[in-house]
């Protein structure tokens, strides 16, 4: 079991651990008792709200995102009565947002659950490689957020405390704290007073950022307090066993989405009558990883020419214990480069083909080491590079995704 501990206790850091058995998962359940959890089917993903993704896709300016959010909620309130006879009060902003979230709309709410096992199910059900369960201590998040609200002079900051008993009038105060006035980077756990069926069935709760002009991760990183966020990575080889275990615990689409649709969809995830002998143990799932460090080209003639060695070692160290590719595969690669890689006399940055050459050379000694032709097994390649800032939530490095393809097709 590997882990990367926090280095600075006074600033929020994500601690990453990777389990090698389900026994370890039970250990982390005990260690995080009272925390909230979210499953994500790709372990390399950060936490993003649907509003984050929607605004990024449309190119909505960060300074305009709260106004955009208000317009979306206003439009939803105007139309909702055509579809339901039970309409919340106008100022029950959390209930309105939760209903919009429930029906697939872009909101600032991020779905979590009080059950680590429900989160694990959502992480694994459609995962093609390593997936992850994020765990957050809600008492820490709310406590630190209250301090930030009080320091900004916001009234009724205690309303976001996990100890506060919500009632019908509470949401008006939440509206003033989070949806109006000064925006403050924070994250707190909240639910509307009236819970919909899905929140009850899935033991759901929302983590709510205070500043939609910043990403969810930027809001979370604004909270001090050390290691109060844990990312539990689940290797792909544990998924089938995990889904079976959760099925015996009555956690499946059938129980989480009651009705014929949920039951039918569950057959596409796992059926208890599946015989293990029917499964092809040669199937190699998606291999994905984020390699941290400053990417370098294979041919480096200026600046820190020794940086290539450190970058090569980072690639090998990160990928040496990943599953091995056995045949033709596709590859998706994105490099995250610091701004000094884009000097005035070379504004387009390093050549993408040279970045790829060094990366593939290193991968040929790890995940591609057992396949004939080494990196020649890649039959489809998508590659990109992106300029990022260390002050942002992006990290320097490279994100890779290798998917083995049916041999008979190539």
C-alpha cells in the first residue's frame, strides 16, 4: 500500500493511497468514520462540479460565473412547475439547486455520500482503469469555512455547521451566506431541508463551494488544516471482486435507482449468475496515470539539459508497477508545462513530437516492455500540450491513458 503524505500541515493537501486488497478498504472505512465520499471512474480526475465543466466548455469568464449560475437557476424555477406539482419556495435555493442537480442540470453542488461503499460502487461500475474514492472530513470543511465567513463579516455563519439542525427557514440564511454578496473560497457539506428520493436512497449529501468564480478544487485548497482529504485509488484488477462484494451488501443500480430502469442497468454492470470461467483473464483494461514533474524533450539543447534525467526517472517510477500492455493499443497523452517552457523567442513551447519521444522511450521500459515492438504497438495516438501555472490547481507533468485493442483488428 503506497501513500503520499502531506508535506505542509497548515495547508490542505490531498493524501493519495492505493489499496491492494478489499481488506485495506475496510481499514480506510474505519479511519475515515464520519467522513463523506465520492466515487470517480478515473483515478486521475480532480473534483469538478457540473457547473465548473459547463462553464469551461462554454468559455464563461470566471468573473461572470455566479451571474450565469443565477440565470440558470432562474430559468429552471420558471419552468419546473410544468413538470411537477410540488414546487419549493422561491428562496429555498438549496432545494432548487438539488432538484436541478437531480435532473442533470449544471449546478455548484457536488454529489457525495455518507457511505464509502456506495461511493466505491459509483467509482467502479463503468471504470476502465484505476478509479478512486475521494474522502473528505465534513466537520473540518464546515469548521474552517465558518471561520472564513465570520472573518468576512457574514451573518449566521453557524448555519453551515454539521451540528446545526436545519428547518424550513434555514435555506434563506444559506442563500445569503453562499449565493449572494461577497464570494469566499470555501467548501461545506449541506443538504436541503426537503430531501428527494435519490438523496435518501443513496445516503447523499452535497459539498458546496463558496466561490463559483473559482474551481471546486481551488475552493477546497483554500481551507487550511492539513490532511483532511483522502483519495483512495482502486486498481482495475480489484473491480470484479469489489462489485461482487457490494452486490452481496445489496449495493447495486437496483438498490440505488429503484425501479425497472435501475434493475435493467444493473445487468450491464454485474449479474450474480456470471461464471468466472466465462471471463477472459487476458483482457487488459485501460492503463492510466498522472506523471508529476516538469516534462522534457528527448533532445534538449537549452536551459536545464539535466532535467531530462529527472523527468525520465519520474516516468519510470510512476509506471513501473502498472499492468503491462500485451498487444496493440491506443494512447492519449496530455503534457502540462510551466510558463517558462514558452519563452518569447519560442512562444509555441517545446515540440510535441520530442516530448512524446522521451515519454515513449521511458514507457518502453515499463508498461510497454513486454509487448513486441515496444512503443511500436501504439496504433492510435492523441497528444496535446497545455501551459499551466503552479499557482493554479493544475500540476506540471503528463497524463497518459493506454487502451489495449482487439489483436484481430490490427
